[in-house]
């Protein structure tokens, strides 16, 4: 009897541990706490919108959906026609960042939108991460710089969010990522090599990024480019 009881308890404990592990897994969504779940298909793309926040704005939800279907097909056409056809938005009050992407799932913190309801192009930035679908090994500053460059060029309402590229200052460096790197990329596109970001994105996704591509594509290494940018950072 004791042996049977021990086996039952061990099984229960293992199940609980596995359940907790699933909850700690980024890809775990589960059914608990879901307020609403919608599936929207337009053309070849489908968006699954899962909301776990009571009282989440229907107006904001619709703006997020419209932004996705506005920017994602254009991002795909420009940067990766083979990107995922089905994407999941998860409004998750248990997530305490702003937004983050892994695989086909974008998690959003509803508290961020409470404070910044106009920041709709968080969707544009995060959707680009799905399009990027990079292999491991490339620099993170390139990944985030490209995503913010795409927000800069494809965003639907950056002005409404008060969002813009960070003005140049002497304290910056090319690998600061996000808006600082994005502005550097915009300068390269305008003044050095049009189409640079598309090629850089492809090299990152195919695992072919290396420090030599800067000189190969622009005639200068990245430090030389940054020095030229710092001398005249007009975009």
C-alpha cells in the first residue's frame, strides 16, 4: 500500500513539475486566464489574438490588428518572403517587459499600453523580429538596429507615439543598438550604400554575418563608417 501511495505521489509531483516547466517555457500559452481569442486571416497571413487582460481596450486591440496587417506583408515582401504565415499576439499581464518575440509569438505587456497608448508601432518592431528569424551567432545590436530601422521606415504612427531616431551625439557608438544603430543604418542607406539593410538582414538570417561585410559592401569597415557618420550625421 505504501509503495502504491508513493508512486501516486511521485506521479503527481512529476506532473506538477512538468506543468510548472511548461509555464516557464516561452512558447507556453495555456488556457488559464484567457479573456478572448480571435483568429483573423487576410490573404496569406493569419493573426491569432489572445488576450489575458480584463478590460483591455477594444480600440487598441483593433489598432494592433490593423497595424499588423498593414506592416507585416510589406516587411515580408521586403525582407523575407518565406516568413511565418501564422503569428500569435498574446496580451499577457504576467509579462513585465514592453514586448518580446520568440518563434511566432509576440507577448505584449498591457501595462505598457496603459501608459503609452499611442505606441502602436511596438507591433511594427516586434513583427519585424518574426520576419528576421535569425540564426544564433549574429550581433544582437544588428538585430535590434534593423528592427528599429524598419520601425522608422515602415511605422504607421511613430509621430503619435513621440517616437523618433535618437539624434547623434559624440557619446554614442554604432553597437548601442535600437534607435542609435537604426539611425546609423539610415545614414548608410542614404549616403553610402542603398539597399544595405536588406543585404545585412539576409546575411544575418542565413548565418553569414561577419565583420568583413561592411568593407565589402561599403568600402569601409564599420569603425571607419561610424567615423564618417560622426563627422556628418545628417540623414
